[in-house]
């Protein structure tokens, strides 16, 4: 998912995203891999999610994710756009280090 937030909403959006990661750390859903990056324009967020099982994402059940999703349209200049991707290659990306 990719979206652009209003410049004055970057800090708020970052706080909400970090709250999702705190809840993920405490709930530790199995089979989920998730990352968020902020692009160099300073307003574009990209979320990357992968899960082992078919069905709804464990993210949607998190209270912090529901808070993040609530009123996201008000924070955005460009609304979230979800896309499917196919992995072509990766070198240690998102793997736990030694």
C-alpha cells in the first residue's frame, strides 16, 4: 500500500504506524511479515505485507491498526492504494540477522 500524507500529518501518521508495530511486537501474529518505509519526499509512506495463510490479515484485528486506518483520508493528499506484488528477488531483506 502506498499513500501520501499532508506535510503537517507526517508526524501523526508516523506515531500511528509505530503504535501498530508496538502492538505487533506484543501480539506476535505468526506468518506475518510487515514493513513500512517513508520515501525521500518525506510524505509518501509504503507498507509491505506478506502472510503465509490465505484470508484476512492479522493486521486488521489490531486496535492500533484500526486507529491508524480511522480517518486516514483526512491525513492524506493521495489516498492509500493497495497493490499485489510478486517477489522477483531478495537478499536478506526483512530476515533476522545473525
